[in-house]
């Protein structure tokens, strides 16, 4: 059995605050240490009449609140931060038994101080939402200097505006704790009582500051998210503007090509034809033999060749055949022209396409095929290519393939050329897709998929 001395060693006596009596404390002073203050133990303290029971209960409730708020604010979205700070301030007011709690922030230059969030019990005036530097300059300056301010206790005699506010609204006590970030004061969190003076113990200050830091960090994350979202929106706007500019530039380029091609066809080729007729007339007037006749014959042949070159250049600048006969025949003509001139031997395969094909899609396909075949002739080292124009579901499928030198698609964009970049931009403008498959020594395949139905938003 346990004797009286053992029982005495396992209990402690606590004198009440008035010194009028001694209360046995149920906390053991020896043996197994207490690892947690659960509900049963707190109830035991209260039943035993321990004077520490109320403070222990309050502290446990506060620590529970701090833990819950810290956990809740970890994964909040930007849209939830403000409402959760308001809810957190309400729980703080209820837990501490005070009348109002507010959270304020200093401006970036430290010259303005605004209460951004607050909660007060019914019947208590809300926290001022004006700049606190203009309302309470001395109080605000003390916060900016990083001082813990107890109102009215810590106010100097010259803080007349602050004391007048306390008198007018019945503020009995206010504790404001400055909040810092990287050594600079960024705001403060305050706790106020109106009906009666409710002071908060100094040992609670670090925990209260931690609550303010939780709110402050959540707002910092919110602003970072908002700034990132704003930058993303600005980037999207810039990209949209760049696409619009690219579209206008390509449209202007096509219009200028059309104008020059029309001028070449209607003016230059006509003038060359007149010169050819004049040379032929002169040729008939000369003697059947002689150096002059040979020279005139040479000039006539050169004029014919020049006229063909001008006609070919006009077709490259603006393929009138695309407008007149459609994409299938325009590509057939382009491939045949390259084969006829000995530039490339091009195999062309096409399907019967639905009519009409959107003009922008047809022009895009023609220009990409034209540019691709030009690149094959200039850079691949091969002499053969294949072009196919097919329909795949609701898409137009254009494929250009060669078996030449090939290249590394990862490095081609770092070169001076604009061929692939121009193709990619053209395809984007008509909501299409461009795929380039190539490797050194293995040739190149360019595949373009274009919608057969025009997108009104494009």
C-alpha cells in the first residue's frame, strides 16, 4: 500500500492568489511526465479547484486556434484569403474574449497605414478604414518603428488625436503588434476591448505575432499570385497583339504581292511582248544572213526567256490560278513548273477537295508548299520531292517530303532564316497545326493540318 509520505510526494499544494487557502493540485510532480493536456485533465484541474485551470483552458484553446489557422492558411487560393482572414479575426475575438481585432498594412514607402481586415462584436465601432497616419500620426509612427503599442498606456502626452479617439468611442485598451518581413515593418495586428479593460499577457505576444505573420504571409502569397496572373494576362494580350500584327503584316504582304504581280502581268509582260513583236518585225527586214540577224535572233530569244521569267515571278508573288482554279490545280501547276524547269522532280498527289476551301487556309497551304519546295531546292541537296494534298476528317492535310540532307529541328530556329518561323506563324493564324520531322542525313517531312471550316474567332 502507498503510505502518506508517498501520497504527499505525488501532489503539490498551490496557494490561491489572495493567500487565503491552499488547494491540492492534481498534476503529478513525480513519476511519468504529462505529455498533453487533454480534455479529461483540464476538467480534472477545474474539479479540483486548481487556480491554474482557467488559464490552462484558455491557453489550450488559443494554441488549438493557432494550429488550426496555421494549417488552414497553408493551401488557400488567392480568392479565399480575404474571407479567411476575416473569419480568423472573428475566432481570435471570440477566443480571447475581446471586442475587436484588426489587421493593417503599411504602404511600400511606409507613409500610409491602412486597416485592411477587421472584426468587431455587435455594438462596437469598426476599425477606421482611412489612412491611420492622417488620423493617429504618433501611434502609426510607433508601429512603423517596430514598437509594440498599448493604447492608451504607451501613448505620449502629445498624442492628443489618439486619446480623443479612445474617449470618443470608449476604447479601454488596444494592443498592436508590428509585423515584419525581412527586417522591415510591413503592418500590424491589433486587439481591442471597449466595455471593460481586457489586457493580454506579455507571454502571449509571440503567439499573437505569429497569427499576424500567418495573415501577412497569406496576403503576400495572394499578391504574388495576382501579380503572376496579371503578368500572364499581359503576356496573353501581348501575344494576341503580336498575332494580330503578324496577321496584318502577312495580309499587307499578300496585298503588295498581288499589286506587284498584277503590274508585272499587265504591264511588264505586255511591254515585253511589244518588244518581241518589234524585234520580229526588224528581223524580217534584215538580210537573210549576217551578224546583225544573228544578234537580233539572240535578242528575240532573250526577250522570250525574260517574259517567261517575269511570268513565273508574277505567279510566285501572287498565284492568280489559286483564285481562278483552286488549291489543287495551283499546287499541281507549281509542282509541274519546278519539274519542267529542272529545278526538282516533284511527285504530286491530291484528292478531290470539298468546295469551297476557306481562302486563308488555301493561301496558307499554297505558301507553305511553295516555301518548302524552295527550301528543298536550295538546301537539301536532293533532286526529288513529293507533295500530297488530302482530306482527313474535317482537316486539310498537306505533306511535303524530300530525301535530302535533312537538319536538326532543335537548332534551325537559331539560324538567320525565317522559313519555318514564317510557316509556323501562317499556320497559327488559321488555327492549324504544323509538324516538322527531320534529322541530318534522313531528309525532311513537313506536315500541315488546316481546318476546313473557318473559325469566326480566328
